């Protein structure tokens, strides 16, 4: 039984290492603020590259910001496991942009915080860990 568990663990770790760009794990300490007001019930997910995926309460409102393009958008394809982890279809996930052609999100990303301006001009701040 111990050998079986060791093999399963090793296979799981190989999977995580191979898909570290696609795999977003829940950050239990992550917080979301809109215009300085905390969004209660928002879930923050983060991947290996500190790209973020946010799930706000309500009508399954999800958006992500990836470091390679720094444009907030809604993922086109996403598979989630009970609020613990989500996985995109590719390392650079296809997204539907949150705004039109004139939308300037002014994204700033660090390993502790992501800030941007939403489509209404409101400030969004996502604090990590």
C-alpha cells in the first residue's frame, strides 16, 4: 500500500510540474477589493507564474490576468475542482477581454499584488498570500 501511495504521489507531482502554467490553486489568504471595499466571498487562484484567476460571488463571475499579456479577461475554457483548483486548456489561456478596443486596464503585477482598472473605471486590487 505504501508503494502504491508513493507512485500516486510521484505521478501527481509530475502532473503538477508539467502543467504548472495551466494549474491554478486556491490562495486561501488572497483578497479582492473593488474601489477599496473588500469583495466578500471572492476566491483567488494563483499559478506558478503568479497569474491570477478570481471567482467573485454571484453569477459565476470569473476573470483572470496573465503576466504575458497583462489584459484582464474571462477564460474561454476552464475546468474547476470544487473551489480548490482550476485548470486552463493551455499555458496561455484563451480569454474574452473584459473591455472593448478603448479599454486601458493599467495592470500592475507583482508576486504579492495585482491591480487594474475595470471596465467601469473602478480600481480592482487582488492581494496574494
